[in-house]
């Protein structure tokens, strides 16, 4: 009887309410791309940092030091003793010396070349090094209720690298059932990939390059016995207390 009850409950959300991003049995997952993902393009609400050098390597503006001045605008925030600049919703970024500039839609390299051209009005052969500091992925590694935000430091961070930075697949995670959810935008259906890293054959997909705001979700394994006990224990306790109270009331009559 216990086995029949467990089997009937295991298919519903009662025993595993913490599982996210469920898909039905016939869900058609997207095919993982077999080419390198397109380069990241700057978006509104990104934070950028940059360094500006003269042609001989002399540093003119270092956005990671205090040499950029004492501007306290809400568009500029301190980070590790330096500054980061906010890309405003109107696509503009307020940059020292050259003022408001539109960077949204540019890759990092395109933005560097664009800023070099703008600074060339003031300096000889300027050289710009730019970085978007808030690119990240969200990783749930199979531990119930625990997720981690991991910054994308490298341009071509792979799936296996991102998982490793979050501690890998947990003991309770299903390595054969890893979902990658991409392009979460209003009005657009997200791309959803299901990756199996439980075998050597899965290494083909392990090199999938992560994009900013990707969600990596390792489905947790269902521990049937403990989950059933956790769910039925409060009910059994209530029934036992009710029986005790009824017995006490009958005894006092």
C-alpha cells in the first residue's frame, strides 16, 4: 500500500515543489547551437568600465582607479575602488570628456573602437579597453532551493566552466537533465535546451558558450522516502493529536 501511494504521489508536485522550469513529456527542446554564440552586445542597464591609454601606453583615464575625478552622478558608481558607468534606458552613457554617447547594440570591440575615435579629438592615437561588468548567468546546480549568480568574466565561458564555478552538479542533481534557458524577453518565447552531461558523449554540448542572463538549471533528484515522510508527518501528527484530544474528552465525560 505504501509503495502504491508513493508511486501515485511521485508524479505530482506535492513531493517536489522546489523543482523549477517544468516541461511536459512531449516538450520539444531547442537544438544546442554547434557554432560559437554571437558576441555580446551592450544593453540598457549594463554597467561598463574602461581604461584609456595614449599610444605609448601612458594611462590617461583608468576607470578602475580614482583618477577619473570626483563625479558623483547617479550614472556612475564605485566598484572596488574605481568606477562603473550605467548604460541608461535611452541607450546613452555619460563618459568623462566626451559626454553622452550611445553604446547600446555595439559589441565590446565595436564600443572600444567607437570610443577611440571619439577620444582622438582630444588625444593622439588613444587606445580603449572596455568591459561590461554585470554580465552573468544564473545557476541552480541541483541543490533544492539554492541558486548562484555567476559573472561571465571571459568572453567565451562554456557551460562546463560555468557549472564548475558554481561548485559543479550537486550530489542530488541530475547530470543527465540540465536545462539551459536563453533569451528571456517580453513577448518572445525563450530558447530551452536540455543537456546530458552524464556521459562522455555529452562533452559535445559541454562547450556550449554561455550568454549573458542565461539560466542553467540542474533538475534535483527526487528522494522519494524522505519527501513522502516530510509531507505526511504533519498530517499524521494532526491525526494523532486529534485522537488524543477525542480520547481525553471521552474519558472526562
